[in-house]
C-alpha cells in the first residue's frame, strides 16, 4: 500500500485561490491514478479530479475551469490548484491513489484536509 499525506488546506475567501498537495510514500511504483475527492458535512464523498500516470485528467463538472490537478511522478506527489473558489467548495478534501497489483486494483486515502471558503 501507500501512505498519503495532504497539506495546504485552510480558510480562503470566495473568489480566492488555494493549493493542496499530497505526497505518497510506500509502494509508489504501483500507483496508476492519483486524485482528489471531497466530502461536505451531511454529504457523500465525491470526485473532484483525478490524473493518470500519463497525465490524463478527469474533473467533476462543478470544478471544471476553476481547479487544476497536476502530478509529479518522480516525486509521487499530486497537487490541486483551486481558483475562483466558492462557498460550495467547503469540504474536507481527501487525496486518493489507485494501485495496480497482479490481482487487481486497490486504493489508499489520505487523512483529509479541511478547506473552508467564506462568502
């Protein structure tokens, strides 16, 4: 498995920017996809953005054009640049990594980092 450590959360005003980072350690050579999910109070965890090892990206419609996900394969890190944030972006953001094994895929989660957007 891998261990994921997020950083960069905090309080930001609506319209502002924030950058989240996640560093992986452990079996990083097995990581095929890294990404970010978020969970607001009373809501289910939802996809924000993912990025494959080749750089292909996937975004939720709610963040397209505002958030950018990037990845440094050599350092096993993934970054989420959040621009023009809105109060609805307030949530705990979780880093996720999907690993490929001979028997299939597994996933690892970070501990989460709080992002609060004030209006």
